[in-house]
């Protein structure tokens, strides 16, 4: 298993793609620290990880807009596992609104969750990963970092910033043994896990809308959440040892059109 024995922190790791990343890492033998704000989600996510055979997992209270939670989560992970080998930031805040229609508060919310949280994760996780001898950080971006047309200006702007953040941190941390990469995903189907959304996510309003969106993809479908999560787990592993600043594009061919 490519992550056997490694200690990985995922924030948010209690719902959405973040939980799927945690699950993929657990199935590859990782010990998990998952961060989230909802107590029900933290309890439920730990139970699901246990059912998947996760060797060890803890849940940490983290509000994405508050720095203290990130600092505390890193401290708790190191205390529980003795070290921190990697981290994944997986916010995917999405609120509809076109550029000429949104107000500043719309943009502030998107940046706080999709960008600021990633900055805070890197700020606090990187020193711990360096102390463990090196590792990796993976940040969730989107194909809409490179394209328009998502129906959410805040999402597009913040995901573009997330990809830039990964490149900047990659350059800074590479000499200190920490790889940073980003995953640019397209529309992704999330399985029902009994976990509540802790911030707004894109969910098709109907089966008809989902089919209409999927028709834009050469792949003809949304990504399965496991496809995105498995890529994140690979980037966190030693198998991706030459991936520095890599924006891994997983968009079902959407950017070819």
C-alpha cells in the first residue's frame, strides 16, 4: 500500500471530496487526522474510516475561516501519530452568481474557504512535515481555475488563486523537502455517506441538469469522487516524488473543448 504508516491530515476531511480523499488514503494504509466543523460529521466520518480498515484515525474541530483550528489540528495529529507526513486541503465552496451580479461578500466567502484555508493549512502543516523529514501537501483546485462557465464567479476566481498558491508554496518548500501540488478537477459525483455539507457545494438541481452538464465533457460523465481522491492519495505518496507544483488536471477532457 502506497501510504502505509504515513500520517496524513485532511481539511476539510469530514464531508465532500475531502472525506473521499481521507477514505482513499485510509485504503492505502495511512493514519488519518480529519478536520471539520460539524460534530456529527466528525463522528460519522471516523466510523466510516474504521469500517474501511483505517489503522488509526482522529477527528479535529476545524472552522475553515479560523486559524486556530489548523494550528490545533496539526498539533493533535503530531501528538497522536508522532509525526505528520502529508496534508490535503480540500475545500470546494460553490455559490451560484455571475461576475456582474455578485457582491463583495460572495467573493469573500469563496476566498475564505477555497484559498485562505489552504494558506493556513500550508502555514501550519509544512513545518511539521519538514520536522518529519519531508512529505507532501495537496491542494484542491478546479478545472475552472483555467476556464470560465461554472456559473459561479467566486468559485472560478478562488480556484484560480488556489492553483497559484500551490505553485508559490511548491517553490518555497521544495528545498526543505515538502512537495506541494494541486488537483484541478471537473464536476464530480459525490456518493451518499450520511455526511452533511459544511459549506455550499455544487450539486445538480435535477438529473436533467446533471446530464446536460455531463454532455459538455468528452468523457460524457461527471468524475467519480474516488477518481479524484485516488489521484490526491497518489500525489501524497512517495510514488509522486517528482511532482513539485504540479497542477494535475482531471477534467474528463473538458479543457480540450
